[in-house]
C-alpha cells in the first residue's frame, strides 16, 4: 500500500523560500504522476504543481508565476525514486495553508492535472503546514 508523508513545512517570513518533501513508502514515486496541492483556511483545495510519471512533464498553477516548481533530479537515485520536492520561492502570506502531495496511479497521456476534484489522485498524504508571516 502506497503511503505518502509530507515534510518541510513551517513558519517562514514573506519573501523567503521553502522546500517541501513528499516521501513514499510501499512503492516508488518515479513511475507515478505526483501532484502538490494546498488548502488555505476557508478555501477549497487547489493544485499548485504536478509532475507526470518519470518526470517527463511538469506544470504549475499559472497564477503562481513560476514561484513554485517541482525540481528535477537533485539527489541520489534512491531519493529520486521515493521523494518528490516542491520548491517555493518569494512566499507571501497568501501562500499560507496546508500542503499535500498526492499520487495518480493511472498512466495517462498528456500532462498532469491540477484539479483535485477530478478524482485522479487516489493517494494523499496528511499534509504539512506552511505559514508565511512576518
């Protein structure tokens, strides 16, 4: 059974950067589509960035203007297989929320989805809190 654990959240000042991690157990992540989502208090969950299986394609929410990205291979091969990162820069208080990673286990043509309501993402982590405040 695939399980996901997010980490790396915390309190950060506006303008700073943060890197979140999504680590899998029970299976590898490199052959799945992985998405990052966030939910602010009182708001619906929204997708911020995603990566197709084997990292062939990535996309991020247009309104973030490139501030959030899923980086390509940056660590050892083992970590690449089991961990996906989300690098966030120029953070603002509007980025405050709980951040989740999720897996779509079905191979699909085209790019990945940033819409959680579609039901594609079947495995979810418990989330990590990010608070941007001075």
